[in-house]
C-alpha cells in the first residue's frame, strides 16, 4: 500500500531540488558530509531523495547508497545527467526503504547522514537508532533535529498536515542527549540555525522585504542567522549534529 508520504514525494520527484544551494544551512550540510567522510568509504544517504547530495558525494569517490521511501525520487536520481556521467563504480546505489527499517547490515557503513527527514517522523528515535546500528564503531552519524522553541514550526506543521502528513515533530535537546547516550554515541558538533529565519514566515515579509538576503547572504559561513542562533541556540529552528559511534573495546 502506498503511503501518503510516498505518494507526495513520488508526485514531486521530477521537479525536486537538485542543487545543494548557496545559503548557509544548505552549504553547511554539504561541508559536514565532506568533512567526516573519506574517499573509498561506504556512506549512507538516508532520505536521499533524487540524489541531491549523493551524486556530488559520489563524484568525490565515496561509495554512496541512497535510501529513500520514494521509488519516484530514486528513479529520477538514476535519470539525472550527473548519475550517468559518473564512473559506474561510484554511481550511488538506490534502495527503497523506510529510515526506521534500514535493509543494511549492522556495523557496515563508515558514515550515515539524514537531512530534512527525521522531523516528519513521530518515531524518529527509531530512525536515529537505525542510523547508529548500521555505522561501524568509530564511524560518524550526521542528523538535523528540529527544536521546539521556534515559531517557524507553526507554519510547517500546518503545511504538512494539509498535505496529509502527521505533522512536524521537534525534539528537545534533553531528549536527544539522552537518546545519544543510550545509543553510545559521542557528540562532536552541534550547529544551530533558524532563529532569524522564523521571521520570514510573518505574512508578506519574505516576498515584500529583503530580509532573506540580509540574514542568508550567500557565501557567508556562518551567515547572520547562524551567528545569532549560535548565541541563543535554545531558539534554533534545527540543529545539525555530528555523532561518533563508540568504538568497540
């Protein structure tokens, strides 16, 4: 049976964003992936859609498996020019699966990352547990976690409920810290974004002002939004978190 989520992303696969993006939150995702992976390593892109990050990472000689709930997204990835021009040895392997049930053997990947996906899951703790399970001891897990004290989620919760999704599910820092400890992971980096971005959801502000250009100026790392959020992380829209799985004894 096709779920609401799968149908939604299948229907949007053709026009889905393929560029990594120049604004700081998008560039940050890419920089973290590059920083914590090396050529020749096995990397899992969970919720990878049409290969937005997977193709670029594969071009850096990583062995990428792109896992997504949507067959349509993965079909579009294989049809992209960037996929077909890659060395066949490094073309990302498409796998249709839910993040909460990864068909990957335990302790096999060097790194797994999951962006803009967990926040749609009421049971995202299961997905995070799966990411940790499939990574080797000493390997890296990169996730973005929605945080609750940001008004932007009022907009997005309403948006996704209209589409038939359950909603948006932010997690508190206390809950995630407890989960990471239970999963025997060390937190290496926590980078918050989105405190100022919530202002863009005020009616007409994004379309009628230059606020976006001001807070998300291209090629600034971090941008103004990132700098302000770093000072008041409790009000972040989301945090990008790098974990390292505890090494085996």
